[in-house]
C-alpha cells in the first residue's frame, strides 16, 4: 500500500475527527509577538507552558519527545522567517536557527526541550526588540519609540512623551521629525495601524474591538485612519489577507510614504 493510499484510509477513520488542533490564530499571534519584539507577551506565553500542552499541538510522532522536537523545529522555522521579514539580517536569522536546532540534537527529555524552546523564542524576541529600539542614534528618540511601543494600546500625546522624557514638547517634535523622518503623531498612527493589521489578519476581533483595543476615539475614526494609511478599509483588508500567507510579498499600503 502506498503512503497516499494509507492516508486515504486514515482520513476516512472516525478517530481522526476526535483530534483537535490549536486555533491557528493563537500560533500566528505568538509568532508575530516574537517578530515584533513583544517580550512581555512572549514571556507570558512561555510561563503558561503552551508549548508543552498536549491539547492542540498536533501529533507528528508517536514518541512524545520526538513530537516536541518536531514542533520545536517548526516553531524555529516560522519565527526565523518572520523575524527576517521584519528586519533581522538574513544571515543572523538563519545562524540563530541553526544554533538552536543543533542544540536540540543533544537533548533527550521534554523538560530540557521546553527550556530550550523558551530560551530560543525569547532570544529572537530580545534581538528584534533591540533592533527596533536602535534604529536611530539619538537617546531621546530611542526612548521615545520605546515609550510608544510600550503604550501603543493607549492614547499617546506629544505631552505624554515629553513628560516621560523630561524634555519640551517642541524640542521633541523637531528632533523626532529630523531623525525619524515623520512627525510623532504620524509615527504613532503607523504603529497602531501596523498592530491593527496583525489583528485583522491573525485574530477574530471585531472592528470595534480593535478600535477600542488600540484606543481610537471611535470605530469610524479607526476605519478612516486605517484607510488613510493602508489604502483600503479594515474590512477589505481582512477579507483579502485573513490567514492567507506568511507575508511572502508585502501587501500594498501607504506606510512607506512620507507622512506629515
């Protein structure tokens, strides 16, 4: 019997209907958290031990340790691709992947695989976070971007930023525009819209939920801002990109255009 014929029998077996897999939304959002440098979210996921849970991870091997190893390799591959697409140097991304997968060769128990998994995902996340923080030379602008990153779900004003950094709002506005190439408000809007795009692609949150989650004044304001930046409504974006692909080609938008 060929493998194809064997699969046809397995597919028709009633027992396969009893196997549940974790919702892809959760996995995609976790991978995205790593690639966006969201250390807090990744650490919380690790603390919950989601990688070790039996329910929903899928059975790739009848051997429990080998099953975890297979899932480890899949996770590493997906994170490597997304981090590279989010700005990590290609060589660094693949060398890091090779390093952790080779470390896996010497591990033969579930506890140590879990430990290596957490070290691996946090290593990638920390590197991505540092790359986002260090893309300018000014200490003030790095601190400003860090504040925006940490408070992206809140309503952020230039006064909030200037108070946090201990500088005048006028000075910070001029410096930010000079170094980042866009105004503070345009940068904040872009970061919120980027997060909204991820939620539209990889979650089932409604438009009003996303608007509230990112502290837009209203759903209509969110829709207008999203359309101004991306060039289409949130609904059209979700219809076109929901769970479609691993960002092999960037979807068309206006985020790279100069914003005043």
